[in-house]
C-alpha cells in the first residue's frame, strides 16, 4: 500500500496532477479563487492582495513572522469514496526563510482524521508563481464528512496563495 502511495504521489507530481493510470483527468470539485475572503477561516496574519495574483484578480498574502499553519477552507458537502482527492493551488514566496506547503486534513466518520502534506515540492526563498498539489487517497467505504485545507509556513517570510482547487479523480 505504501509503495503504491508513493508511486501515485510521484506520478501526480510529475504530471502536474493531470492524469493517473486511469487515463482520466481530475474533475473539479470545489474552487476558491481567493479574490475575496468569503468562507476563509484565517483571521490573523493574512490580507487580500489586489496587486499580486496568479490570475490577476487578487490573492491571499500571508506575512509569517514565525512558523504558522493558516486555516483556509473547510468543505463539508462531500460525497466521495474510492477516489483520489487533490488539493491544488498557485503559490509564490518572497524572502521565505523556511518552507511553505499545502496541507489537507480529511475526517472519516468512525475512523478519525488523516492528513496529506505537499512536502515533495515545498516553496522556499523567493519564488514566482508555481502550481503545487497534494493528493489524498480514499478507499472504497471511506466517505469523508469534512475536508480542511491549510497552508503551512515552516519559517518566516511572505507567501501568496491563489486559485485553490479541490479535485477528485478515480483511484489508479
């Protein structure tokens, strides 16, 4: 199981989450444009930035004076099982002394909460817009009732995040 996880993770990273062995592209499930704060869970250390954006419509800027986890969105209207969930976003950094990556928590009733972190391609230093993603594999019978999307900043500096997508894809 663990070997299959790493193979699929590598495949998703190499192909930019475009397709797995099923040959089917990911299907958008939820989209958060981040050109406003509607539904945003974070309240401290973040601001909307109308000038810096991957899509020209604004982004969320995180000014991290120390390591922090920024709670972004919660998704509760989930009706998915036996699939790959993919949390994807555009990110940019400036003078980041440390790393920034995506984190997804998935709650499965009567089983608990599990996470997936995008540690395979963390951003660091000063980097222009990059698309990053992290997958989570649901097996048959695993039906989440809550998905939390976070941004983790392990260090200090500035991070912008924009155009967040939660997608699903058949498991390979």
